[in-house]
C-alpha cells in the first residue's frame, strides 16, 4: 500500500532504496548488540535491502502494473518469514553453545596446564588428562572448583607418587587458604581423580531459605541442612531410619544447626517433633512462640517439650509404649507394603526426639534414650542427641554406637573426632574453623566438612507460621497405650513450666491447657504432689525413695588369695561381673553382705515394681567403695580412685576396670555421679551426697 501511494504521488524510486539501506544498517547493529550469529546478521541485512529494492521498483513501475511485482512481494514475504523463524530457533540455543565453547576452551587450557604441572612437580611424563568437569553451582553462584580424571603412563607411576607432592601442587596452583586438593583412585589403579577447590564454601554464609516451608515435604525425602566444602548441598534422608548425634562447643553453631534440623523436620507432613531440654528449653521456646505467644500459628511446631527430668521420663515411657504398640498393631500394614518397618505417613507420623545437653541428664533419662534408640527403628521412633564435647564422659559409647548420622561442629581438640567418627584420619579442625561449620558422617561415608545454613529468630517465626497448617497428629493406634493420658495432658503440665506467667499465653495455648487438664485421680494417691498436680512420688517411687547408706561388712575369717598378676583383662572382667549376686548373705560365711538399696527405675512406672536387692560380695569392690566413702563429699574420680587402691596388692585394679564398675555402683544407688564442670566428673558416696 505504501509503494502504491508513493507511485501515485510520483515519489522518486531512490526513497525506497534509502529505506532498505537504513533498515539493513539498523538490523545489523541490533543483531551485533544481541550477539547473534553472522549468518543471522547477513540474512537480516539482505532482507532489508531486498525490501528496499522491491519498493524502488514498485515506485518506478507501479505495484499493480503487472503480476510480477505482486508475485515477487508474496514470494519474498513467505521466504523471509520462514528464514526468520529458523534463525530465531537457532539463536535460542546460541548462549548454550557459546558457554559450551568457552567451557571446552577452558578445559583444553586446564588439560594442558595439568599435564605440564605433573611433569614439573611430580616428574611424571606421558600422563593424559582425559576429563575436566566443573562443579555444579547454584544459580547466581560461581563454581567452587573442578575435577580432573588423569590416566597415568605405564612404567611404575602410582597414586602415591602424586599424593606425596600434594602440598607442592597446592602451592603451584596458588590456592586460597582453606582450599584443598583431594587426590584419589579413579576407575582403576592407573587412573587418578584430582578435585581442586578454588573457593572455600565453609567460609561463606548461607541463609536458610524460609520459602522452603511453603512446600510440604517428607522425612523420606532428602532434607537440606547446609553446604559441603565444594559448594554442593548437604542433603540427607538419614533421620528416617537412623538416629543422630551432634556435638559442638559453645559458639560453635550447635544450637543453630539444631534449629535448621527443626526447620527441615517441621516441613515434613509425616514427622512429630519432641524436645527434651532441661537446661532452660532454649531450643524449644523459639519454635513455640508463634503458637503459644503470638497466636499467629494454628498448631505448634514442637508437639511435646520436656523441660524437666520428670517430664522427660514421662515422654520416654510414652515413646517406649508407642514402639511396642506400633510393632504389634501395624503388622497387617507392614505386610501390605512388604516391609519390616512401619511406613510413615501423614496419618502415621514418625516421632523424632531431639535432646539438647544429653550429657546433663541423669542416668535414668539417658537409659530411656538408649532404649528408644535401640528399639524404635521399626516403629518409626528416632532420636537426635546433642552434647557439648566429643568425649567418653559426654558422648557415651552406647549413645555413639546407636547413631549413624554423626555431626561434629567446631571443636577445640581434634581428638574428639576420633571418638565420634568411625574414621577420623585426615580430619583437621582448620577445615571447620568457622562458626556454623563442622564435619558430618552419614552412614558409611567418610566424614567431610560442611557449613550449616544460618537461621535467625525471625526466620524461625516465619517457618512456624508457614508449616502450622499441615502439622500432623499422633496416630490413633499410638493413643491406645496405657500412658496415653500423659500425652493428652502434656500441655497442661509443660506450659506452666515453660512460661511462668501463663497469662501471656495465646488463646490457642490456653485452650490446649484446659482441653486436657492433669487428672491427678488417674494416679495412685500420695501425700505429696509435684507441680501441676502430678503425683511424682507415686509416678516415680524408686526415684523418690532415698537409698540406705552402704555399710562395709565385717572382716572375713579367711582371706581370699590375690588375683594372679598374669590374669588377662577379659577373665578379670568376667570374674568381676560374676561377683554381683542377688543373695542376701555372703556365700562363704553366711554373714550379711553389702546391703544395697533398690535400683532406681530407668523410666517412669505407673505402679511400683518390686526390685530384688543387689548385693556385692567381691572384696575388691567393697575396698574401692570404702575409699570413695572415705573421700567424703568431695568424692573421687576414676583416676583418683585408681591411685587410691594401687598400693594394695590384693585389691588393686586398673583404671578400665574401675571405670566399668563405677556406673554400676551409681545405677544401684551406692554412689552418685557429680559433674564438677570443665569435663571433670567425681563419684560421691550416697550418704555424703544426701548430707551435702
């Protein structure tokens, strides 16, 4: 139409040609700015020039003077439309092709550098770099390093020859401080893999993404807790079947890591979170705030919180009954899914008990935790225990052996890694020297450094509000246990202990307290009741009954011969254990033996259970107990007791034997374990402990 109007107006034909040239120049400029390919630029310039030429012709002869101008216009339009569509599709893949070309150029450069480097540093000639892989990075982040696959030449060069020059290779690469170089075997003994870290992800901070709470998850999925040193996500599903152990000194990031675990578990529609924290409930209170204080959440993230020893014992007793009941009553369900473990779901949630400062708990609570860890896997009841130090005194062997998901946050002594991890060779605290960093051992994998996500109080509040709409409830079968009323009454007992001023509680929290008040009548009557109306003497008869002070028996008429010096430790252990009897008299003389009190219950009992009196007849144990009594209220540690008995040739025992005896004495009330702080533990005779 434009050409026809120009022809009728007698416009000069050069105007059409000028229009085509201007369009060609503009299209080339735009294509250059957008980094389009050269063929595309040529096509666009040619299209404009042809259009300008046709317009000049039409202005000269008229577009409707014959069928040739119209035919040329239609053919040019169809051809241009098809070519434009083809070039657009081609240009969509251009960024990827350019990136691949740049990566290939980089790989070729790295390949040549490493072949030369291995010759200069390690003296290896003829090696070939057969693969270079850049590590995957999150959107908007730079890759933290790359991996090399290198084929060694025949003739004797081995992996060891390269590993021995690891420090020299790091220096030649000029790696930043904290970045490492991992050298290991490849697919065969003639192939090695070298992982080069260019960025230390442990030194960076990674905020927890609260928008994850908007998407419900499952404990069967991989939960994300942080980043590994190479920048990849620290994600695992270990808490579905395995228990966890977390250690970390103050200011090492242990509490933050627990909050990250809570945040990820709160997203799971098939997990109930229970807390045990008798040191002030510092881990629990932030997660209850949205529900219990602000009233902005319809349900609490933490389904049950035990802030006292008594409540912890109740919780563990309920957990043990749930384990037994689920194993028995869900047999048909397990056969339906062809699995020997209960399948967890929104209607049948897994219970995860998170315990902070587990080493500060009395033996009865620790024993209950061990029982849950041992028996709860098939029933979907798991635990995560947290302690301050990775030592035998705080992380007991039983606590460690029942966990396959082990985390050590920043520590001051590398020896703690040896106690916590299965294989601590090569672990250096410098690799996790930043707050929030640590090492993790997931199943059979070797421990490796990571950095936990950083979660702040406002993040906790946001997550608590987001997940409140899909928090699960305890299944009906678990509510059929004999101790179910303790579970229903949990908020009536725990909220007054968590919040001294209950008037600040939200309407939902106060309704939860009134909905299931503590029923004192459901328990045996006693003269004294504990907080919130719970009869603690009737609930824990063996814990409230004070043991009788131990007494030393009269000297025996005949002295037992001393234990031969060449007796092995194994035989001595068997003999020592055999000297614990259930008799009330000494077999040799018939005289009264060491009168022991009834052992305390390892978990709460709903009725008193008669206990057989434990009696000690071994004279060496009686001698060692007397040394502890002689020490008075100060008591003795294991090392001090070994020093006290070593001068007596007949009753002398090594430190390991005493270390095995003393927890047994404490379990049956002869002595009391006292934490003196700074990792020091003493054992005090029961009568001196009560008197002090």
